[in-house]
C-alpha cells in the first residue's frame, strides 16, 4: 500500500463477474508480453559449494482510471558485489506517489551501489545496510526528484556466503521456505511496517502523526476508535498517517525511503534487518512487492513455488492468482514484482527448525538448529535489547549505522 496520493487512494467497488472476465482477458495479453524472454539465471557460492537459481517477474497493475500509469515497481539483482563470487544482492522497490517510479528507480540504483562501495560490507553487513539506507534516503531528498509526497518501500536480500541478510523498509515482504519433516513451511523474513503493528503505530504517534483510516478522516467513522483489526480483515480501509491539521500525506506504511513530508511525523528509512544462516533445510526464498501479498498469504506463495520445478512457472502462477484475487475484490490491481531464488546443493551441517523467540523460549521440531535474528529497532517487540537508536526522536532523520550487528534478538521460525 502506498499513500493517498499514490496507487492505493482509489476506492473502487467490487467487480462484477463480467468486469472480471474482461479484465482477465486483458491480463492474459499483458502476461504473455511480460513472460516473453524471461530466463532462469544462476550464481555460484564457491565458499560453501552451492548455487542460486533465480528468476524475476514484474508486471504493471491494471488501473482503469489511469490507463497510462507506469509500473512503479522496480527490482535489482546484482551478483558478485565487490567482485566477490560469494556476495549476491536481490531487491524489490515499490514506488508510490506522483513520482513513485522515479523514487523507486533512484533507490534501486543507489542502494546497491553504496553497498558495493562500502569497505565494511563483509565485516559488518548490518552496519553497511543501515548506512546505505540512510545515505540513499538523504541523496533522494537532495536529488532533483520531488519526494515530498512520493517515495518507495524496499525489501532486499544480501547473501554473504551462507548468511542471508534481509533488510526491510515498508510493507513488501521476503519469505523463506523451510523444510519441516514432509512439509515446506513459510517463514516470514520481514514484518510489514504499517500502523497495524502496535509498536510502529505508537512510534509514529509519538512523533506527532494522527493515525486514522480514510473513513475516519472523512468523518464516516469515529476517529476515537483506535483499533483497526488486522490487515487481512481491514485491508480495504487501513489506518494511515496524517499530519495534525491536514489531510496528508496518508501513508499506509510507517517506514519508507523518500516521503520527506511524512518524515516529520515519524516515517523513517531505518531498515529492520533479519539474519539467517542457510542450511539444507532452506530450499528457496521469495522477495516480492506487496501487490503479491495483498490477497495471498506467505504460505500460499511458498506452496505455489514448491510445486513448480521452474521458478518462471511459479512466478507466473503467483502473478496470475494475485491478479485474479485483486479483481475479485476491487476494480484495479497493484503492480506485482516477484523474485524467486532457489538454493541448490547446499549440504552444510545445521538445519531444521529450532528457533528462539524474543522471550528466549525454544521450540524443538528437529535435532539441528536454524536461527533467524532480528536487529534492534525502535519497535515494541525488541524493547528488551533496543539500543540508543530506539530512543532517538523519529521525527528527524534517523541513522542506525553506528549500531552493532552483534546485538540481536532471536525470533521463532514458527
């Protein structure tokens, strides 16, 4: 979801079956064009003797009231960062607002370049990640692009040997597939940063944001009711961020790159970083824009990838199902971008699905272990170990580049 001046401001009625058939026919033509020439690429990871096989699909949404609207999603796949064959980068950037495409492309290009030129990347990837997001955000503000009411979310995955670092700013998503016995289970590698999250909601409120749905702002619902259910039940009219005495910016996320106006009410470009040591129990991961996950669960996406030998077939099926579900609920669809990365021939020791929750409780489902770690942030869930970053006023530009990557909170794979 973007801001009310971007892709999600139109509030279309539910489509009729006739409209769906017409739109799906139009989609079939578009899909044929998009899938033409796509290939499965590969990258070796010689330090741990495995390889990655990946494919990407990006598709413009269907906007009946804006037929010339661009696809504001962009993506970046860069192998062998710094000339190192063991370091690879995957990112999806979901632009929003009038200049969302420009913001998305700018961040796509600059973020990976800054990472590539950071001498600390291999020694401290989390510090490098935080620094890259901060610098990119400032550079976007200083560029010729008007990011006052435009910006982009970013979901990125950096592989360094057998370690995967996922940095999230916004509401796109990365998901890991984990083998548990005879099942392949979806484990989210990111947490959508929206006002539905209590910690993020309280954080932006403390910076002066009003958190209200469009109906509440327009007086159709009681603004004093500060409970919006969850994204699955209330996604059609989600809580948004507004300045105290205005009907803007209306962002449905609490973190992004750009959005300089929203920064004054707590929207920051500080990523939450998840760390995973890959094992033979991790067959693949997915990095995708929120257009995929608006109506599809992480588990459904993992199931669709798991039954397809070719990631191109999986991405086509996921895009098609997402498109259909969008038109079942609205008269438009979002832009869709999905990167599927298969992990091939990894046979290192350690695996399974043992993990530790924030409180330290351990759930054993396999003898071997696989841990997902979250870096500290200004979030309620990480308050027990949060560092000075969380005490900084988020009404100003926040940089966590000086935070140690060694202070982590472990979280369950369940």
